[in-house]
C-alpha cells in the first residue's frame, strides 16, 4: 500500500504566485501520478475540499472543519474507493472534551486541533486498517505534547478492543528531537516510517534546510517495502510550503 501525507497550505491571498489556485493543478496531477492508496490532508479549507474532491473522483475524501460550527481547516483522509470499504469515521478535538466542537487545550493557540480517524476494510488483503490523521498546534509545545498523548491513548484503546494494523500521519509541527515527540521514542507500538526522508517544511523554498515536521507512523503489523520519499516540485511550481511525504508499506 502506498501511504502519503500532505499539508496543502491553506488558501491564502497573501501567498501571491504560491497561492493555492496556482498550485492546485499540480497537486492533482501529482496525486494522480503517484496514486496513493491512502492520503492524509492538512489545512484543507471547505472550498479547497470541494475542488479536490471534484478533481479526484476515484477517492473518497472524508473530514470536516475544526471550528465550533465545523467550518475551517480539515484533517481529511482520502482513500481509493476501489481499494477500501469504509467501516467507520470519527473526528475528535484535541482537548479535554474531544467530542465538543471547537474545544482546545488551555494554553493552546486560538486554533482548535482535530484528529480524523477512519477504519477501512481492504478486501484484497482481507483485513481492517485504522488511519489517524492530525495537525498539531503550531505555537504551543505543551499543547502538541498533550494532543499527541491523547491520540496515542485513543489508538491504544481501540487496539485493546481489536488489534488491527494502524497508521498515524500528519503535520506534528515538531522536529524529531522536540520534547513533545518523547512519547514516541522507544515506542514498540508505532515506528516512524519517514525517519530518513529528510526535512519537509521549506516555506516555499525560503527555509534551508527544511524542518522535518511531517510524519507517517505505523504499527508493528506493517513492513516497509520502499523508503519514504518527498514529493518535490518537478514543474518549477511548489506543491505546498511542505513537501508531501509518501511511503510504500505491506502487511506482514
């Protein structure tokens, strides 16, 4: 299975030539060329979701906004509907009240943060797969740590009910050596499949070297078939201010 994570960079008029409307055709072209089985999106606004869904009819793309009224940025997950059947979808907020829309941790930025969680069934492999996609807070280290621990607790709770292959992906806004990543170090439950991929956040080419803040983690049922790669521009047009990351995995 080919798994990808892609921070789209939200539609911002101040981005000028790097605006989403200019990058959009190249994003679609790259996804169609690479054809990941599962892809996690971050910073997808409703109008962006509408355009991407229309351009990628071979994918089911599920998610909703992070704000109290379910508008705003989504941590949507897309999957090839020819490859998987949807069993369950849930979104929860990274907060002490995860089922309250728009809720946040104390000390967090004004932006609510969510995790979108899907259970999929792969008929070819005759197995279920859980997919978690998130975007951690951009300014609060403690909020990132609490959000990540919350997701891990959720993953372990679901695993205790029924242990099936699981993936955790997204923009963590934290480099591997950051304190908030400690809960993932020496962790037998999840392994970073993008460890050697290199830096991902390049700020439209102005950050050199780029920071590694985008990840795909997998449980022990997965085995890496090909090392993770960054989707870099091949047309002179940036896909985003992050390099999307893609890895090929198989089930043991």
